[in-house]
């Protein structure tokens, strides 16, 4: 695949990921893997993470509702990003313990 096609494919994938994340309801959480699957990109959880990292701020995506496998915050526990994600989740009523959300509260996004 040439460079232009690869860039176009990545932009389309990012748009699909951003669309899925924008639809995650307040108080609900999911994983990078579930976001990738819902965007039609199974097995591309890392790409979902990259898309969120590179998302334009003006999209106002609820990035804090996306967690790593097992419902855990992926940022280092002492990092500013970890503290911000935990703060935002708690503000939405999502319970956390040691940086994890109880498994029964992590959605697979079948309804999006």
C-alpha cells in the first residue's frame, strides 16, 4: 500500500474510532478493544489508543470513558493523566478501586 492510501486509511480509522468514543454515554466505560471492534477494527486496540491520543481537542471526546483491558486506567498511577481520568470518572459516578472499574460495569458497546 502506498503512503497516500495508508494515510487515508488511518484517517478513516481515526474518524470511526472518534465517532464511537463520542457516543459513549456519561457514566459508562469501555475498553480500547471494544472501541476498536465497534469501529469495525477488531484487534486494533492500540490504534484506538493512538487515535484518542491524537484527537483534536475541539472534538471534546470523552476519552476518560475508555480503559485498558480488565477495566484499568492505563496511565501510570502517579501521572497527571491517571489522576485526571480518575477524577472525571468519579465525577460521573463510576466507582474506581486502585485504578480499576469493576468488570461488570465495563461495556462491550454492543448497542452503539
